[in-house]
């Protein structure tokens, strides 16, 4: 079986991937915290699982940024960046429509991709998905221990005993797992990946998924978390797998049969009616008084320079202009960190024109109507922008959670009631770097 390793560059970072099999349906496997394309084939644990998948599907494997054979990229990647690497891998593999199979931590990226690109997702399969959002003191202690002891035989044995007793029962299994951790991720990367997972609340992402979804779970803990995830994804169904081990996807060879049945019962996706998107609204502060002071001609010239600047930055950060209302812009992005960075750059650049803007960012499910974007998420983005002070970029708690690990820093602005939007919303200001 051809297992040639290839690389695709995304933003200058090389991501390692493989394409195997000639099945009629593409399936990309989004791995857990660690993976290594070479090491995975050297032992029967993953090799047998991969070979079984490749007999039924055109299988696409890859190492996430910072893990295995892929570049690190200089700083820890956010969930959005890692999702964009997945998009780059699928484009390099010439896959226009794929089943996304995620495992453990990989479920978060798989879910975000499916919600953001429903037109490119044939189906979504999540094995042992998990989601956090709020860290406990116990979580903090566990992460500190991981950072100090990752890769040591002692720590690996303790961890394996908790998550996979079946593998822990043999010396060969314990040795393999320790090396799996070592070649998969360095201590700093393992810590950063786990920290980001603990800090990320995926509930809004799950609620925005509109593609066929199957949740696979094993053991009592898997059943509990799987049930919570299924309740949040419209139309999702779940299947319990035999066994009690929390970790070790390859210990359930029947997964391939479950995925085959799932895919066989699904028609190719229609044009999506909704999509998960990040909304950015910007507005010039004091535009009326500026226009009165400058006069119509000079104001139109200044406004034209402002519009040119905003459109240049939207293109640079892959934003899509949706509307302009006088002196404000409404744009959408396929990732929240890019929207925030774009807003920050615009806020700084317009200062050279003698202008100030306020900006608001929100990520949510949007309705698509003849190329236009609508829905409550759009209203929330507009209302958040209206709450901002001159020069300020405000975001919702949803955005803050999704950019965990990006290096962005936020200052709490408390709960706000947004005009015309039910409930109260946690709002944060993006701190200047």
C-alpha cells in the first residue's frame, strides 16, 4: 500500500500528510493530541486500523502542526489555525468533499471544520469527543504535572493506566505508548495542546453543525460525554462500542464498519442553508461631526481612503465584505482570530487618517440567502460593535473561547444586555499587544 509522505505549506508551515487507498469516499482522520505518520506504521496498533480504513475509503492522514513530522511554526497554533491546516491538507489531496473522522482532541477541530465548511463535509464522525471551557483546580494541577513529566516512562505508565488499561497490561504496550508520546509531541506542545482543549468551550460550535453526525463512545465516561455532545448537535446519533478503555481508538476495529454504515446511509450534502462564521462590524467614531467639519467633498475623499484601507486588510486576512452602511463595514471570516487581527490592524491604520473606529466580533451560526448572510449571529455582532469605545475591539465569550492558545489577551467587560438579543452576553475587550 502506497504510504508516501507529502507536505503542504500553509502560511509557510509544512504539514505532513499521506493519501492511501482508492475508495469511492474520501475520509480524513484528525488525530488526538499526538501523532507521527512514520511511527504509526511501524507497529500493529495504528497500522492495522489505517489499513482497514484504506480498504474502504480514500484515506487521508496527517500530523497536526507542531506534532509528528509537521513544522511547529514558531508559536503554538490556535484551533482556528489547525483547522486551516486541515483545509490545506484536503485541498492538496484534491479532496472536495470528505468524511471527517476525529478522535479525542481531534474532535474539536473536526467539529469546527464541519460547522465552518458544511459544503465540503460529507459527514462528521466523532470518537470520544470532549469539551471543556472552565478549568478546575484539579485540571490546573494535572496540566502542571504533564508539563514537567511528559515523555518520561513513569508519567507515560501512569497516564496509560488511567486511560487504557488494556494496553497498560503488557510491557510492549507500555513501551509503545511512551514512545508514541515522545515522537508525537514535545513537552511544551503537549502542554499547550491540552491547555487549549481545557480552555475551549465548543457548545456553540456543536449547535452550529448541520451535517450528518455520528458520535462513537466507549466506556462509562465516554457514554456520558457522548450523550452531552449528541444533545447539542442537531440530528446527531450515537453508537456505543464494546470495551471500557477511554483511549485507544484502534482497540475498536468495528469503528470502520460503523463508519461504512453511516456513510452508506447518507446522501451527498446539499448546498448549506447555514454556516458557522465569524462576524466583524466596524464603525467610524464621530463620523457625523467629522463630515460637518470637513465638508462633503473632503469627507467623501477621506471616506474613500478609509474604505480602500479596510478592503485591503479584509483581503489580507481572508475576510469577505458583506455590506457597507455609510461609514461602517460588515464582513465575515472563517476563523475568529483572523477577524480580531484584522480589526486590530484596521483600528491602528485608520489612526493615520485621523479617524477612530469601534469594532465588534462574534462567532455563530449564520443563515445563507442568495449569497447574503443573516440571522441572530449578525445582530449580535452589530450590537457588540455598538458597545465598543473608540479604538476598542470587543468580542463575545464564544470568540474568546475559540481562540484559546492564539496568544490574544482579553480584558473582561462584564455581562451586557444587547438590544434585541435575548439574555445577557459576556463581553471582552482585546488587549493591545
